[in-house]
């Protein structure tokens, strides 16, 4: 018996493609329907508190895995972003995130604000259909969460923490209902984008407490989302076709291998590539990712930086970004140790080689333990053969990769950050929430 829940793609797609009409319909249903009765038992409240909202630790990640025997044919009927029972309990516990509070009251919320939390210890056979959201409600909830990324009144790490937890709950509801269709694939792609962009934005929070754990957990969920997305691609793929975004999203797995001894899916990259369809292996996105990985491992810093600047999409660039300064340090080491000691190396030349502003190059050299000097005409130089070069032990500053381009419509070359250039280049395909 096929236990997968199939839905009419065209019907759900139309609801998802018109957020305004969809939102109004769901809002009216929410406020007009009678919420199910809830228990006032303190035991239920304490159970909810024990299941939801605990601090996440790396060793708890495996608790998400469910027993296959629990995967029953469940069809959710909850019309709200958060079930009424959970909403009432969390109001009594004053367990409301800042985005869920009605008029800032930590003990009051509404169906249009509260979003179901992720619970680790949960089994499908003990779940009521009224506590599980159907696919259209899950789509609306995801849109609502992604729109919160535009919020500027709260730091990004606060927004990330809320969206991070609530998107896990969305994936949990999808898994419990065993929904496998095109809408689910689109939702997983959006959640993968969220984690990749968070990977980029969280780097600016590196000086704040608990940064390492937040960054680690975000990367773990990115990998889990990709695993589920690849399974969905495989389940829905026709014999001789692939999904439009499949090559780029498969290239993310290759790029996550930048850095040695890194195996995102717990197996060697060669074994994983052996199961990838040939149409994807031959795509420009996958060819780019494999070539870049080869350049990184060969230490070919010049072609690594140039290839990234000319071929990376903005999502690919966000994954590559943490390794760019690592490659720059390698280039600086080669210039320092291999240069002719009687001829200092001009900082202006290093600026083009490393694709950085001259002021940033000087700062970068100092971070690597190298000293610069100023010539008679005010030009900056790097004295070669210095013996105190070292890779900085702390996190590199965010020196942007910069490119010469004419994309702004004038006839003069202009130096801009690669991330801005890529966002401009792919602006027709970028959702509003993706723009940093």
C-alpha cells in the first residue's frame, strides 16, 4: 500500500502563487471557526514545556529521527499556524516568542501571530489530526516566517532563532503526513535558502556569545534539509527529467566539502556523486562546484578567486565565503615566501590578486603577521621573505570579495562587492526576503 499522500499540484500551486487571496481565506477561516476545546491541566502544560523550547544541543540532533512504524497515514486538519490547544497552553505558561506577543504582552497571542513550536519527543500514532497542519496551511506559515526576515526592529540572530525553530516544526508536520509532491519540494528549497543566507548573515555575529553553537546548529539543519530535499527529488523525478533548481541545490553538497575531512552526508563525495543523474553532473552548476573544489584542494588561489567571481550564484557564494580569506592567506604566503627579497611587492598588485581594497589588503597582511611599508611616493609595499607569517587563529574579518564590472550601466569600470553584483545579476530570480 502506497502510504504517500498525493495532492492536486495545480490546486495547491494556485493557492501558493497568490499570497493575498490565500492569506485572506485562511485568516477568515481562523477567526470564524470554533477552536477545539483545550485542557486546563497543569500536567499538559508541563508536558508541552518539557517537549518544546528546550535549548538545542548538538547531541540532541538525532532525537528527530522517528520510528518507521510510527509513519501512519495522517491527514492534518488544523486551520491555524499554531493549534488552539498549544496556543492556549503557551499563553498560560507565558511561553511566547517576541513575534507572537499581542501588543507586546508575553501572556497573550492570536491565531495570526502564534506559530507551532518544534517538539523533539513526538510520535505520529499519538498525534491528533487537529494538531497537525495540512499542506496549504504549512505553505502559508512558511511564507509568513520568511517575511519576518525583512524585520529590522530585532537583531538578525533573534529573527533567525524564531524562524529556525518554526521551520523545523513545518518539516515535522510534512514528515508526519508523508507528503511528497512538488509543493513540498518548493518549500524545502525555500528552507534550504533560509539556512544558507543565515550561514552568511550569522558571520557578522561572530563576536557575540554562543555564536559557535548557533552557527553549528544552523549548518546541521542545512545538511538535514538538503538530505530530505535530495530524497524528494529522487521520489518525484521522471525517468529523463530533472527539476529546474536541482543542479544548483546539488552543487551545494559539493561546495560544503570545501575544507578537508568534511563529509556533510556522512559518506565520501565520490560515492554520493555516483548516484547523481548524469543530467545533473553535466550541468554548469555542478561542473562549477566540482572545478572549484579541485582548485581549492590544489591550492590554485588565483583561479579559485576568479572562478568564484565570474561563475558563482549568490547562494553558492554564501557557502564559499568562509573559505575565501583562507585562500587569500595561502596566496599571501606564496607571495611572501616565493618573492624576490630585494623587490617589495606593491600592495596595489596584491589588491588585484586578492580581489580586495588596498586598505583591506594592508589590514589583512597585518592580521597574518606581515608588515607593510610606504615608499617615497606614498605607495604601499609588502616586504617579502618575512619569517613571522601565520594564519590568524581567530575568525577572519569579513573582507569582501570584489570584482571589476560595468553592470551599473556606465562605461567606466567600478569596484563593487561580489555579493551585491551576484544579487543584481540574479535579481529576477530572488525572492524579496533573500536580499541581505
